[in-house]
C-alpha cells in the first residue's frame, strides 16, 4: 500500500520491449535499498522490482499494465513519480493508495495563482461516481484533494512543494495522467449494491 506522498522523481534510463510486456529501468536515489520483489509506485502504478543496483532499478510492465496505463508511451529521459511501499510503522500522511490505476485522464488546464497552481484533469465517465468535491484522488501517484468537480472534469490546487517535487512541473495540457479513485468509495459501493 502507498500514501500518495511522492518521495522523488526518477528518470527512465532504459526501456526494453518484448512479446510479454515492457521492462523499464529507472534511476533514483534509493535503488541500493531495494530488493527483488518489492513494490514501488511508479507514477501511481504499483510495479514489482526485478533487479536493482546502486543507481537504478528495473520493473516489468505486463500487457495488462500497459493496457491500463500510459507506461507504453514513456521514453528514455522521461521523469516518473516514485514512492516505495508504506512500512508498517511509517507515517500515513496522504490517503489509501493501492497503486491500481483505475483510468487514464489528461491535463485540461494549468493556471498559476501566485505561488500556487490550479490543475484541471479529465475524468473518465466510469470513474465519476467515485469522486466527490473535497475528496481524495491519486493523480500520477500524488495524493490530491478535489477542489472542484464537474461532469467530466475536476480541478485540484497544487502547492509549490508538490509542484516542484513531482512531475506536475513538466506536464502540459493534453498530457496523460494515471487516476486512482479513493478505494473507500469503491468498497462502499460494493457493500451497498444489494440495498438499492
């Protein structure tokens, strides 16, 4: 499990496409601490470490992952948000993030307001019922609060620290983003389906 508090951004240093999926190698500050089989949220997608050295680590994206994410579009040199799995005794500062991408949206607006920013994102129709104003949502692995909600779009307020420490500073209108809605909403829906 993750919290949506991005540790750092990493750079894609190698990509290998094969018949079963795609291997991505990412440079970061913490690969020496990683072990085979550990989970890392990569721009919000939970992936498994296959190999690591002191400077980079390798991840495998199955066809299922590539179908549900935009990781098939990334290139060498791109930046990705990184978060290691939450340790049992760790601080919980964001919200419950599973690293299961529910859909891909895109950036619809970017506006700087003083030191802060407002970002707008499209919201796929099948996810709208899980998103509420002032509720939590994960965008590219970043735990954010919905500021304004429309039928097919939502906006968030971004503070300088989030803007500078994540890939949001590199985003442009039209760029894709991974979306994960609050898992609590999905559980509530599942539990109440028989009472409609």
